[in-house]
């Protein structure tokens, strides 16, 4: 059974803190994604990675960075958390071989509150 | 650039009644279309997807969707809903390598 896990389900941080969100997949997928989910806006792509040490900006990368040192792990970093980064963060992964039609597999999400 | 519209943000429906969740997209090129479902406190999972061929696509849990190119729509339907179908449903479109555009979502509430 495919699995994407995220390090925390709920996280409370203070403004200005550095925040790390971790994602691990056990499916040997090449592609990994970080999305932000907000009511009425759906999912918006922050960053994605198609290989180890490779990253591409998504639609809303400002205020975020990512790290992919190992194939199975993709980290999202908030360098200095702000209240407008309070949101649900979803990690996903898929294979590269089938191109854009490959199903994405999602983790359960991390609900981040920045005070 | 492509975009996705889900016309209804919330859809309440009685148990065992039929339901249709609407999705429209805009794109100047050929598209691939998806419906994902998010049950409470869970991540998204794929319900069904349209790649090519038959415009009627059947998915899991009794859902189906019909691709209508002339109306640029991909509406999701189920003839009889259950309480367990209560969830958020996302329509999505892709036309480029691994960048999927998600709609804003429709919250389906099934009333006993």
C-alpha cells in the first residue's frame, strides 16, 4: 500500500520562527510536491522536485524554500514564519515515467498555525 | 494558462439522493482531467481521471464523470449518495509535465 507521511498533523509556531515540514514517501517516486490548501482557493503549488537535489518553483514560492537530499524525503522550510502562512500544507508524490497523467499520492496534511 | 472552476462551494444532499458536482475548465490545448476526494482529516485521493477515449469515466465508490469538450466541463455524478461520501471534492486539470491545477473544491454534505 502506497504511503506518504508528514512529520506533524498540527503545528503551532510564533511569528519569525523557522519552521520545517517533513514529508516521506515509500513508493520510490521521482516527483514530490508541496501544496498549500486554503478555503475557497483549493490547492496551490509551492514547490516541486523531480529528482534528488532538484527543485522548481510553483505558483506561490515566496517565503518558502525546500530541500531534497534523499529521494524519499522532501522538506518544506518557512525561513521566518508569518501569520499569513497559517494554512494546511499537503505533500504529494508521483512517478515521472507516465508524465502529467500520473496519479498524485497525498499525505494527510500538516495544519500550521502561526501566532 | 489553464484554470478550473467549481461552481458550487457547498452541496447539501439527502442520503440516497443523486448528486452532481460541477467542474468547468479553460485551456487552449488538450487536457487531462481528474477528480480527487478529501475525507475529513485526510489527504486527497484519486476518484477518477480522464485521459482519452470514452468520455464517460467510472471511478471508485460508484462515482462517474463525463468529459464534454464543447462545454469544457467534467461534472462528477453519483446516482445514490451515502453518509460516507461526505467530503471535499476537487476537480483538477493538467496540460503540462506534472503541474496540476486544482479547483477551489466543493464540500459535499450528505444529510441522513
